[in-house]
C-alpha cells in the first residue's frame, strides 16, 4: 500500500511540475520574443529581469497557482481521462486563466507589453498540452503511470471496454486479466488479449491475492453489475463501471440521483436535434469552407489544369442522399474515364469477384475506370476538395456521415434516421477509423455514433485526425 501511495504522489508531482515548467517556459519565451522585438537577440535572454519583469513574474506565478489548482479540481492529476476530453478541459482552463492574467495586468494599470501577453499565452496553449503528454509518456516508460487493470466480465461489453481502453494508451490502463463470473459465456469468436479467469470463490479475496489491481466492471447484465459493485465499493475507493447501454447518445448525458432513493435518472440529449447546436455547426461550416475555398484556389486551378490535359470534364457530380432524404449532386474532381458507367456495367456482368465486392462495399479496390491522375487524387483524397462548394451551399458539412447513394439506405436498417438527421460530411468518423479498410456495418455504426454524440469539439478533433490520415494515405483507393 505504501508503494502504491508513493507512486501516486510521484505521478501527481510529475504532472504538476510539468504544467508549471510549461507555463513558466511560455512566460520566459514570451518575454524573450518581446525583448528581441524591441532590442537585440543578444540581450533577449538576459536583459528583461528588471523591476517590471519581477512584478510581472509575481502576477504570473499567481496565475500558475490558479491554473494548477483548477486542473487539480477537475482531476487532471489523479483521474485518467481520454486524451481529447482532457485536452478540451485543459484548453478551456487556459482560456479562463489567460483572461484572469489579462484582467490583472490591465486593472492594475501596469505598463506591460501586449506582445508579451499574446506570445506567452499562444505558447502556453501549445506547450502545456505537449509537456503533459511528454510527462505521461515518460512515466509510462518507467512504469509509474501504468496501472495494472482487471476487467470484470468476459462478454461483448468486456470486449468493447478493452478496445476502448486500448484506444487511449495515455490513460495507462494495462489490462492483465478478464474475470468471468460463474456461468458467464465467453464469445467463441473473440481471441482474448489477456487471460480469462473464472472466479468461483470470493472475487474480493482473489483481487487481494493479486495486489488489488484497478477494477473495471464491464458485465453484460446490469443486475449482476449492481450486486458486484456493492461488494467491490466497500474495498475500492476508486473503480470504473462500463454499463451496457449502447445505442444511447452519450455526450452531454446528465446523471441525477434522488435523496434516500436508489434511483438513477439519466437525461439524454441529441445535440443535432436542437436548434442552437445546428446553428453553431452551420456557422462553423460556412466559415471553414469559405476560408478553404479562398486559400486553396491556386491548388484548384492546378488540379483542374492537370485533369483537362487528359481530356473530358474537370468536375464530376454524383447523386447522393442529403439531410432529411433530400437528394443533391456531390461534386468531385473527375478521377475516372469518360465512359466509366459502361465499363462498370461490363465488369460487373463478367467478373463475379468484382460484382461481389461492389455489392458488399459499393467500391472496387482495383477499379479499372480510374485514370492515372485520378488514382493520385483518390489516394490523397484531393478529388473531394470540390465538396467545399457543397458545404458552402448547405448540402454537406465539413464533418458528418459518409455521403451515400439511395441504394445504400437499406443497409442502415434501424439507424437510417441518424443518417438522415445530419448533413453528409466531407470527412467523418469512418475516414479516420480505417476508411475503406473497415466493413460496411462498422461504417454505419460510426455514422450513427457521430450523430448521436455530436459536439463542435469532436468536429475539430475529426478534422485534425483527417489531416493525419490523408497524409498517411491509409485506407484510400
């Protein structure tokens, strides 16, 4: 127990020290940039320690204390959170403490450089999250942030829980075993990445004999979870529960409990069904598509010229199903030969393997219709840039479900309503999750998850991840 306590103190101290170092570095570099602007680089690192600099450092030290205290209060040094959720909270905290810093400077009527303030906080927004990640990776490397974890359950919910934990390596959960309760069925198709142990005796005694590893309860039965949590909570001050509630909108879900009653009420919100989020998303689309159309205009002209050299039209419009089932023409740079429809019909009629692939995915990996320049455009996803015009017109969104043709609607089954609720996107969850390398059922589930759990922050995350995927050219053809 003492070893575990020492390890917790070390990790907290390391994360706090990392945040302090990041903010102080941003402060010093911000002052250096200001001094270099007014003087010379030779004086930049040594010439700013005057009375005004000392006052500014004292104020900034107060701001650092507020920032660290705020991060402590939301659990950044003790609870393990998914990377993008923690990053959103971190940036929000930095915005608030930056506002406090600016207020202290201007209300105190001290004559400090605006460049110093601006440079400091721009650097802080980059350095604080970066140093946090580096500290966690260092702690993982030396084994301090890694947390031995046992998943209670061996069914489908446990499998999904394991996949979710593995997708967030910086959380440090190291799954060492799955605990199956007596009579619990293990899916035959699942190759377990860790040993599955059936505990017929006292589960608490089994955990104690293994040094009390962290516990994640992920049973398929809610009734079994309830009984087990009652027993474990008497010995564990901190455990995680992953209830089997798939299909519900999770983002923005609020939990309410009633005094003296064992009743838990969940408030579920579908953000894209509300007017304010719809307006916010549309404004984001207009601003983003307008800026990109202006910035990429020379690039558009170069691609159009290259396509025209091969003869035929520059753009290609294909009918897709839009929001509320309204059809629209989805624009792309032409990547196929002029008689593509005829070639496809002949191929599907004469090649059973190609016909089966087309019926399964509505795509062909080795498509004979694609031109040489078209293959490059598809591999880099540059063929989809004209869809920015669809976004500006309101037919598509920067981020959303994959645009589909009418024949594909039947494949969405009972989740088709989610697809029709949102504008199709230039990019989306399926593009950053394997693109054409994932099967159709997974695409449908990803599209539905996106609509159910929409937030502007997730749109930004998906756009950032899309850049990485496109540069890596993974899953594109």
